[in-house]
C-alpha cells in the first residue's frame, strides 16, 4: 500500500517496522474519530470550492461505510498501512478515485491525527467521568445503607477514634466527585479544534476553521496554528494526570479493602466472583483485583510520565516523536476506565458485617471523647488530655451507635450531609450526560451510522 508521503523509492522494511511499530494497532481505536474529522474536512473543502457537492456527498457516504465497517470490526489495519489515516485515504481513493485524492488538501497528517485524537479524547473524558460518577454513586449508596454502622477510625493504621462505614465510604465518594469535576473542567480545554493548523503553520488556502470546528461540535478553534501543534502530547498528559488522581483514590480504597476483608478484621467481604484462586492452595480466594488496582494506578501514572518524557525537550513545530505519545495515551485511558468499572462492581457487591465492626470498637477508641467531656465540664484541653492519657485503663466502651450521633459538626458521623453529596453527584452527572448526548447528535449528523458513543 502506498504511503501518504510516497516518493520514488521503497522504504526499507526494517525502517518501516521501526517507524510504525504498534501504531497501527492502537489506530484502530481512532478510525471513527478520523472519519468524523474527515467529514468536516470534506465539507470545509466543499465550502471553499476545492471539491464539488457531488464529491462531498460521495466522500461522506464512503466515510460512513468505513465507520460501519469499524463498528463491525471489519476495517482491519496492517503494518503497511502505517496508521488509520493512510488506510482511510487509500480506501477513499480506491472507491472514489479523484475525490479520494482531494480529501487531504490543506491538512497535514499532523493536524489530521490531532483532530482525531481530540475527538477521541473529548469522549474519553466523558466516559471516564461517567464511570467515576457511577462508582461515587455506589459508594454513596453503601453509605446510605450503613449510615449507623460503627467502624473504628484509624491513624497510623492504629485504632484512633469512632467512625462509621458511611463516613469511610463517603470520603472516597467525595474525593471522586472532586476529581471528576476537575476532569470535566479539563474538558473545556480539550474541546477545541486543531483542524486547519496543518504541519504547524497553516496553508495558503482560505480554510474556514471556525466552520469545520462547529461541524465537529468543538466549542472553539485552537487559534494559534503553532500552538495547536505544540500542545500535542500536553493535552494527553493533562488527561492522564487527571485520570491518575482518580486512580490514586481507588488505590487507597483498594488498600483499605484488602485490610478490612482480612479474616483477622472481617469488616467486609468481597463478592467471591471477583476473587481469584490459588494454583496450589485450594482454600484461597484472593483479592487480586484490589492488588492490581494498586499496580494499575502506577501504570496510568507511568503512561503520563512517558508522554511528558517524550515531549520534554522537543523544539517547536512537528516532530515524529509525537507518534509515540499515542500508545501510552490510549493505554492509560483504557486502563483507567477498566479500573474504575471493576472497582464499581466490587463496591456494589461488597458485604458489610456489622457485628464484627461493633466488636472492633474497643474502649481505647473513646479516649478522645473522654477528653472532650472534661473540656465541656470546664477543664482545659491540655490537662484533660494528660489526665485521660495517664488513666487509659479507666476508659470504658460506650454505645458505638450513640457515639456516632454525638458528632454533629458538618461532615461528621452524626451529620454526614449525604443529601449534599447526592446533589453534587446529580449536577456532575447532568453535565456529563448532556454533553455526551450533544456529541452523539453531532456524530450522527456527520455519519448517520454512528448514533452512539464511538469508544
């Protein structure tokens, strides 16, 4: 298959493999994104008279066919294709001849790739946001169901103060809500079109960049054509950094669950269908998913670092190094999405054991409460603290549920304000779902066969 850059020689086979590597494999993820960008490109060229109305209709028809084939996994890529962009143009040229040869007018493979990645990245942000909000919702539901179930609070992993299953679960839910809000704020940065920037310096054609951006549903054009190029890799790293924050929350949640599901604790039980077995010990049900949650968090972070390392010292303008940012971006996104989804399934199936939790609320848990009682009776904090500390053997247990209700400050066990969390969750869900619905309408207006999410 001819390359988009084909000259009067044949590329060395080793160099072909070196320059393509696994790029074509990951490019299968971008086929529909590229087809959407190419429809906008065709309409933009038609608007300035480069292609006729008929050629434009034919190009859109064949691009829609390509999208159909991709949805049926029937548009495979090979190493000779280099990437999906070459394969799509070859297909268009084979089907339409002259019209297929015109589609690339005014754009470089750089802004073509950038545009496909922005379309993909935009939806990736919404998909990851939606999954993270689903996990937050499951944690809120767990809290609502166990609002009055006590649980030892820990610092330095030692028994500290009275807590509850609800407080524990909501701490992760609110963290995820915060991080998802950050990811949705990043969406506004991602939501700008690089199409028309070409190889960093634009072209002499009167391209209407605002028009093509609006066709693809981008809310703005990435104005400076050199910046559009120089941002490649940075936007991917922005996204993965936000994904890593979500993963870090899950990693801490996973570590807690590994401890609290130990037989020695027995606070919770994981659904057995989410536990693996041992090849030698018949009795084992291992929390491999939780262990891998920790390592996958590192993997997501490493994907971001790989991208930043690649772009760290590049000169401005296009450099082939950018090609190697595509793999870690897609790998990091897919890993993050899968991590969030499997964690959600674990939380939904988590079994809480109230009897074991109550039993774990031993007398020392209430030492600080005794200090506060003395303060309320007129004592100063420091002397009260010292007195209780020197007489820990006299600290007695109390009703653990009643102890939770004594804490009435906002966000404590007796005043969790779950309704506020539900409201927060609803607002973020509305932002995410309404934007996804908007994109779906845009997709189907460009490619009739694409009526839902492209990822």
